[in-house]
């Protein structure tokens, strides 16, 4: 029987890791879940709590959930990297706004 999609939500890698850890505690993971967990463990750059907080701050700056999740996944360190990630936004960001967003990102860097 096919599974029903209850809701759709954009998640960052640390949030996916947290979700998979919760599912693992409920039972044995399948092969795809194990591979996904290995991937997100390797490439997550923040703990899930910090990632959620950063996502909220980025959304408050006018960034869409999709772009905010990619920013959390990549954690850009220079404005040129950040500019590429926000280039799909409907809003154009001024250099001063990009500097502010980059300083927010840097405050979460470990």
C-alpha cells in the first residue's frame, strides 16, 4: 500500500539528521535511511538546534525557507558564495544586507 504524504516541509541537513535519529530509536532503519544518515552526518555543519535557530533568523531577514536551508547546509564564508545562494530570491539584496546576513551566519559557525 502506498504511503500518504501528510505534509511537505523544507529541512536542512542537521534537521534531517535529528529526524532520522528519532526514527532509528523507534525501530530498525532501512537501507535508504542508513545511507541518508551517513550522508547528513558527514556533511552537517551545525547541530540541529543551532541550525533551526539560524534558519529562523535567516527567514526573518527575508530569505525563503528553501534558500535558508541551503545556506545552513553550505554555511558560506564569503559574500560571493552567499550571493549565489540568494540569487533565486525575488528580492535583490544590497551588499550591506549580504554583510549583515554573513555576520549572522558567522555567529553560528563552530
